[in-house]
C-alpha cells in the first residue's frame, strides 16, 4: 500500500474524524450489537467509497485501492487454507490428541494458566510462528481447559500471550526479521534490545496467570474420565509425534512456513491412512470439511471435531474485507495524512517513542495487518530517529512492542480473525487476559516517556 499516495491529502482533522467515525461504527456493531465483524467492515467500506467519490476520486482509483489492499493479505490467505488442512490432518493422525494427552498431566498442577502461557511461549520461540503454535498446542490446551471447566477466555489469553511472545522473540519469526531488516538493525542485536521490555512483560504475565489459575481438585474426576476415553480411542499412538518432529526440524532449518506446514500435513495424513484411522477415500472430505470425531464420548468429540479448508472461509473473507478497507484509507490519503502531520513535530525520545507506538497501534486498528504496521511505521520514522541521534534498535523494538503483539487484540485484524476462528473464542473475550500483548506497548511507552533503556547513537 506504500504507493497508494494521492496527490492531495485531506487535513489532519478531517482524517481523524473519518477514522474515529468508522471505528466507532465498527466497535458499536461488534461490541454492542454482537454482530459478526463482516457486516460493519463492509458498511465501513461502503462509507469510505462514498467519502472517496465525494472527494472527486474516480471509482477506478478507489477500486484499485481496495484491490491493492486485499493483495497484501494473499500470503496469509494461502497459509490459512493450509492451516485448516494441518488441523484436520493432525486430528485424524492423532497428533493433536497426543498433545492433549501430554497436556492432561500438566493440568493436574495448580498453575494451569501459567503453564499454558510458558509452554506456548517456548514453542512459539522454537517454531517462530504464532499461527502454528495457536493452531496446534493452542487447540490442545483449550481441549484440556474445556475438560476441567477452566475459563476458555483466560486459557485463550494465555495461548495468545505465549504464541506472540514466541513470534516476537524468535529469530525464525517473519515479524522479528522484518522489524530488524526494515530499519537495518542486526537481528540478534534487535532481539537482545527487545529483552528489556519483553522479559518484564513475560514475568508480570506469568504471575498474573499463576494467580488466576483455578483449583483443580474438584475437576480431577472429570479429567481422569476424559483422559481414559482418549486413551481408549485409536488416536493416541507413538507415530502421532512424527508430524510435530518434522515441523520443528523444517522450521529450525529455516524452511518457509507454507512448505513446513504442507509437508507436516501430508505426513500426518499418510500416518492416518496407514494406521486406518480413516479410509483413504475419506481424506479429501476431511481436508475440506474437517475431522469429525466419533468416539461416543460427547466431550472428546466436541474437542476433536475441528479443522478443514471450509473452517477457514470465515477468516479469509473477513481478512479480505478488512484489508480492502485499509487500501481505501491509503488511496484516499486518510492514513498518509495522519502520518505526514505527525512526522514534523517529533524531535525527542519521548515524542518519537510515543508517536512510533501510536502509529503502529493505529495501523493495526485501522488496517488490520501487522506486517504493514511494522513496514509503514519503520519507513516513516527511521530518518527521524537518525535526526534525534537515537539508535535505530530503539525503533525496531518499539515496532514489535506496539506492532507485532497488538494485531491479535483487534477483532477485524488478520491475526484476531484467525485466532478467534481457530480457538473458537472471540477476541473481545480473550483480550482482557492477553496480558503479554497488553503489557508490551505499555512498558515500551513508559521507557520512552522516562527515557530509560533508550540507546543513543
């Protein structure tokens, strides 16, 4: 969307009014009317088209803006199709059931939410992908939470927090590499500098999840019954670990996420066919419609009936609409106007940190795409950091603290839509408990305002 710059930009006041009005409408529909986000996003898109036409933009220019905006999410859309297949193939091969089986032992402790947060964080660093972590371990832990009557909202908050800790700190992560490369900072120097904000956020989150963790004694009988039913199914077997091992090896050897997920899905499907968990002729339907568990145990069946390409269409359609709306914001000059007006007033570490964080958060909210929040903010501010004689690693850290981890907190964003669909917990429900994602921008802004942990050039 960088090249979607109109010749004449609207005023700052006009741009802020347009953005505030549309976000108010979207928020009202989602929060107050409990509407699916597709409806208010489409309504906002139509209103932006009307605004553009009133500003004398041709429909062809506006249409091009929508197309360019939607195109930025095509990589994620294709990955979502594969993740739908991954979930269904990992279900039918026993990979997610065996992860659940392993997680049942951890659920017997008194710090369930803290354990979920820690394990997903470690896995996120190892895999470098919040999507993969959430779609595999996240699904498994939610099944355990359901079986012990633990809060699904808090469990989802712990999963999202851990997954995005990994996405932020892993040298294998796309966002980590993008943030360091866009402002020309060494990758590992960038990760070390992020530790000043990330570790405090991690420790505070761990304590909060430990405090909120439920007492498990009253639910142990129910847990044992479910674990026994899972053991008696044909889904728990040693070969179910193979797809996980393959995925980790391919990730560590820096294979593209698309390729890694595709290979792991194929191997899981092959294992399911060889073990005769399903007939070979049923596999295409499972890939498309998802796995349907038939263990005669209602709780187990509810936990394991998931996945498939079809389950991703809700996510994909919303992502396309949201990014098309973001394209209109750029084509009409609304967002470029805000960025251009902010840039001229920034000279100190305090103002730069606050403006960088606000811009990254704003692009996540208004455009819904974390890569663009990093890319556009990094491009807009790197020269200003040079002028203020601040090391660029301050900028790369703030990009991640207020860019990477904010996207899952926006109901209409790429990450938010995906997580709500895969975890089956609305963003609004888990948002108050995604402590790590909430704390990261707060800590980085505090550092900026106090000028602590800010490196001079």
